[in-house]
C-alpha cells in the first residue's frame, strides 16, 4: 500500500509539473500578446505634429504639445504640458494663422478657416455655437506654474485640409478678467508624419 501511495504521489508530482509548465507557457503567450497590443497602442500615440512653445521677452514659459489625429476622423487630440507660467494664472490658448514667432504680432490673427468671426471658444463659445477652429480652452497654471493641455479640437486636422494646424502658431496669451491680452509664448506647429 505504501508503494502504491508513492507511485500515486510520483504521478501527481509529474502531473502537477506538467500543469505548471502549461500554465507558464499560456501566461507567457498572454504577456507576449499584451506586449504586442501595448506596442501597437504606443505606435498609435505618436503625435502627427508637435510644437515647442517658448516665451516672448525672456520669460521662462516653455513646453511641448503633441497633436494626435483621432482615428475616427473627428478632430485632433492636443496633449502636453506648459511650464514657467505664473502660479494660479489663467492663460488663453489659440492657434494663429501664421507660422511665425519672431515677435508677439508675427503669428497674425486667430486661425478661423470658416470666417466665423466668433470669439474665444474656451470662454465665450456657447454649446453648439461655431467658433474659430483655432480657439482652444483656457488653461490654469497650478501652484508650481505648470499647466496640462488635454483637449480634443473637433474642427482641427494635421493633414493638408483647410483646417490643418501644420505650419501655424500655437500661442499662449495672458488674460485679464477672463479676456485674452498680450501673447506671452509661441511655437510653430511642425508636421511629424
């Protein structure tokens, strides 16, 4: 009887080892598949365009913003971070017509390919109302002078359409009583792919 128990125990150990090997192999295949999906997602998160924002007049404002064309064709996801802002200050954000940051006036007017004549979308645009395509929501700097930009602009594109942001300026304005004032930082949006 003892011999039978040892034999059963031996076979049970072998069976358990085989099951462990199968589970480990299945886990490895799952990790490999998960890794492929993560790599695919990472490739999809490469921006179509970027802008390096720098301050005018020797201020310390800077940042990098990415423009990600949405796969459903409905706009551009704008993601990034601005640094060197005045803590707790609200800033107006726009895409301007001209791709130049040589001076605060160089970027020209707000990007408005449909000539709507409307005001800043982030503050004065009512739901359902059409605003300038280049009017983006205001950002507020945190206690450390940093602001995150995370917005989907449904009318903008990174292709060669009339709504393309490529070779246009991304401009940050100071605000006073909720209204934009002078530009304080700028960068030209560059196409990556």
